[in-house]
C-alpha cells in the first residue's frame, strides 16, 4: 500500500454543482480502484491525500496531473504505508451544505478539521501535521 499527498490550485472558480460532481465521480472511481483519502478544497487550493495500491495511485495521480482544473501541482509525499490514515473517503470544504444531495454525505466542513486532534485529519500523525500546516497557511483562518 502507498500514500500520495499533493497540493494544487484550481484554474478557475468551481460552483457547488461542479464540486459535487467532482466528489461523486472521485468516490466512484476511487472505490473501484481501492483508493481512499481526503480532499480539502479551500480558497481555490486543493490538498489531497490518496492511499491504496501503488499502481492505482500512479494512474489516479496521472489523471489529476492532466486535469485542466488543477495547476501548480506540488507532490508533498509519496511513501509506502502499512495502514491507511483515511480508510473512508472524506472531502472538506467551507460550505458542504451547498453541495448537491449525492455529494453531501462525503463532505464535511473545514471547521471540523481545525481542532488540533480532530479525527477528521486522519489517523497518522504525519498526515495530521500536513493538514495542520495547510490549514494554518491561510491568513484569514486561525492557526489550525
């Protein structure tokens, strides 16, 4: 099993409907490939943690790199793992209540990630640290 963590920026604003479609499509594709993880969308920036079989991760990351919604890709981590930090798919954004119904159950509010020991940050201390650093990098938010 393997883990990838990357950062990217959106190339344009995304509507709630488009974000909902992204979540639904990612859930279906990731489930088929045996991938789990989390995606944080905050102020036009993505932080994603993907976990699963190394081959499936490489294919998924390759698709993401070709996706026109992403720019300024930065791979933060690519490492073998013994257990998943996110055994279930999660997505976090500021207003998940604005998503279409089919995507609401997979999303939680950024506010749920902010508490220091939030279980929504993942089960691995290194992953939690990356999520904390990402959230703290936004000036308008309190240090996470």
